[in-house]
C-alpha cells in the first residue's frame, strides 16, 4: 500500500481515508469541481453548498479518486481537483443513513462530519467529509489531470505523473531536481502515468521501507509519438525540437507504455509517496 507523505513541515499531514480525523488537527484533502468554479474559488474562497447528503457545508474527500469524479455531470476534461488543507475542528462520524445528526450536526457544535469508507453512505464506498465553515479550508494548489495509459498527451499541457526511486534519491531530487538518464529513447527522464507502475520500477533489491514514488507535474511541451521500433525519430527527437516522446502500450516498445521528458526543468515535484 502506498500513501502520500509530506514534502515539508508547511504541508499538512494526510488523513488516510479509513482513519478517523483527530479533532483540531489540520489535514490535506481534495475537492472536485469544474474549471470555471475553480477559478471562482481561487479568487473568492469556498462557499457552503445548500444541499447534500450531510446537509449544508463544503464537501471534500481524503480520497483523490473520489474527488476526481466530481462534478458527476461534467466530462473529465472539464473537471479540476483542488488540493486543500483543512482544520477539521470538532468532528462527528456519520456512518449510516438516517443517523440522528446526519444533517444537523453543526447545530450540536460539530465543525466537520466524516463518512468512513464502505459505511453505506456513499455508493462508491469512498470516504467523504463535510466542513461547515469555509474559513477552515485553505487552498494549496490545483492538481493537473493524470494521463490514461492509451491517451495521447496534448502538447504544452501539464499532467500529473509518477517516478519510482529510493527514499534517499527522492530527497536529492527534491533538493536538486531530476537528471537525465539513458534508455531506449536516449537521454531524458522516464516517467510513469500510474502510481502502481512507477512503484514497480524501483529496484527489487531495495527494501520496501527505503522506497519512494515521486508525484510530479510535467509540462509536456512539443510531443512526438514513437510507435514502432524503427521510427526515424526514435533516437534524435530533441534535434528536431521535441520536448517529450511517448510510446503507446499497444506497439510493444515498452510493456507498460513509456513517456520520456528531455528537459528535467519541465518536471516539478508535487508530493512524495511512500509505502505503508
């Protein structure tokens, strides 16, 4: 199991979705919304919704997967996930439909209502939190969308990706940045589109407790697709002005597909993810 960790003391601790939040503590959570609404939130802050499963409040989740599915009525390319830090204040657990305080918890002095995963409150079975006072929520940043395994990247767009390494090297990368390495597409930085694939790239001889996966955001720049072993641009793409090369899975150049970024400065670390 992999869980996000902190980059520095200024970044709040994560709340594992299956662990009850501790009253008065600050946690990192996520809010899924539209691109238009995200701009409004950045300028004016969050506002309570008037309706919802837990009544009025700002709906958040510790589970990024859940947050990324909202709003449900919008296509994926129109959604945005905002990463926030939340002072949860006094917390109540609402773990079944019809709970006597399901929508009136704030009237009894609670600041946050928490629905544990798989409690029957949410059809997806994923964790949810409702915060009454928007002033308890501070925006950290906006999370770029992740690329799907077979999706063509859009040029000059920013995406979330993953890089598997050791705990020691992760600290060096955070301090000094990425460096190019060699490979089937020559010099550059190899990245994975999925956390699980990045975690398998770490040398198996490294003990689990010494492994890390870096979550990064990448500006792809000018992109070229390398879709066969004899592609004329396979080894000299940078000479023609391309910033990123990617190999689709179905063409068999790499078993899990491949994305390689030429300039390490196009990559910025978002988080460190470590095994638990």
